[in-house]
């Protein structure tokens, strides 16, 4: 990594381009990336490293990432707790009761009521199971879970960069 007259080289934290660090830059001095303009602090130890000089944009990005994670977690909780198309089982149970009373002339009774409730529950559970297994609910939960994992990984990366920058 040593380049005689040019000093040493280290990679930019932002764009990953190599930056030549002359020997006159001491531990804690600031240097800017020639490619992206990001300002870094020089960390001299067993090897030369660059860390972010100003972590305010990283903290802002971390706060925004946290808001995104909160939004995704709320959407995920809503998707898991929703009783999507399974609520249509209630309509099927009511339709069964109306059919029995209106077309078949059966009198209103507790037996009819319990049959309608049973049909509504079974139909609702079957519809919800189908929605979970094959339809939009499962896809939404999978997509939101993946987005949440990506946000959590990004938050870990941002926290690591902030820790590295504040160690000086």
C-alpha cells in the first residue's frame, strides 16, 4: 500500500475510490475524496484508514432509516393481523341464513343461527388460509419482511460507520 512519494493509499468510505494520503497528513487530519468530495479523517495505526469526518449526514440517514423501519414494521403487523378476504365468510354465513329462511321457509331458530355462524367461521378460515397460502397476503408479508431485513442491514452499516468515525 505504500507509494513512496505519494504516501499511502486508502479507500473512500463513500465511493470506494483509492485516495493517496501524503505522509504530511497526521492522525485526525481531514482529507477530501477527489471523486465524490466526501471529507474524511485520517486514522493512522497499524495501517492507514479513512473514516467520515462529518457524521451528521450519516445520523440523518440513520434517523430516516429508523422511520422507514418503523413504517415497514407497522405495515407488516397490519398485514399479519388483517382478516382480509376471510371476512367474506361472514357474508356467506348471512347469505346461508337468508336462503334458509327466505327460499326454504325454515323458521328462525337457534339451530339455524348456529349453523350460519359455523358456516361463516369455517368459510372465513378457509378463505383466509387460501389468502395466506396463495394470494396477496403472503406476498405482502414476504415483501415487507425482505424490506425490513434490508433496512436493518443498512442501519447496521450506518451505525458501524458512525462508530468508526467517532473513535478518534
